[in-house]
């Protein structure tokens, strides 16, 4: 093995490992709070990248329609549940959270893309468009079976994973895509030219991991403090 190949494998391994570490921490945190082994965690991350690639191509991504459909379904389910429980006062809040806010995000993306925004703005738009998907899926898929066993929750999570894979193929196609680089600047490591964004992956993942660990530790400390008898 030459030094060039070793450098390429080392840099790619560090960048990819940092992303997998972040996914692992997120999966553990979700399971700790909800008892759901959220298999579609990676699908949501892939949807983010594919959405950004569609925005780079100046196309309206299929996730726009997905958010609209999920918002309507989640809002209908929540309103029906509140009506059966006789809690009609909470209906406006449910409509605001499950329908109005996601539709506002869709409207912002649709309007902003008409002005050909720069790369940083497209990244923000992709993140905004993906953010409502997990809460909406939680209300539609996992909330009705919240008291079920972990095995049933895992089975439903795997089924949801395959559903999202199929939707991803429907929305974005089987062809590979590549997003535009954040910067054209490159550095040379052991004779191998690498974009600066390759070095940003481990740093960004480390920062997000530290933030997740801090929030988790703070939440557990607050829960133990609240559980203490007065």
C-alpha cells in the first residue's frame, strides 16, 4: 500500500466514522427517551442529502409533497383523537403544530427557490424541510402504539424503513447524485488533495455529539432532581 492510498483511506475512514458515530448517538438517545429503535434514522439523513441535491439542481424535491401528506394525516389523526377525548380546546394548537407550521416551511422553501438562493441558504432550506418529518411520523406511526412492546416497536420501525426506502426511490430515482461542494478550496495531505469539507465532517460530528451528550446529561440530572422528595 502506497502513502497516497493510505492517506485517502485514513481521511475517508475518519470522515465516515464520524458520521456513523453521530448516527449511533442519535439512535441511542431516541431509544432512551421513546423505547423506539429508530431504524429510519439513516433514511432521514439520506433524505436530507437527496433534498439538498434536488435543490442544487433547481428542482422542487419530492420531500415537499411528503411533508404535505404527512402533515394532513397527522393533523387529522390528532384532531380525531382530541375530539374523541372531548378536548376540543386543544384542537387549534394541534392544527397549528401538525398542519400550519409544516405548510409554512413548505411555502418558505417554494418561495425561496424561485430566487435561486446560494448554497448556504439551500442547506438551511433542506434542513427546514426535513425537520417536520420525524415528529409527523411519530404521530402517525408510533404514537398509536406507544404502549406496545419493544419488539413490536422494532418491527414497525423496520417496516417504516422499507417504506421510506421505497419513497426515496420514487422521489429521487435510483441514480446517484452529488451535491455541490461548500468550498472549492483544497488542502494537500500526504500528497493527496482533499476539500476542506472533508475535514469539517469530523469536527461537526464531534460538536453535535458533544451537544447531544450534554443535553442528555442535563435532562437526566433534571429528572433525578425533580424525582427527589421535597
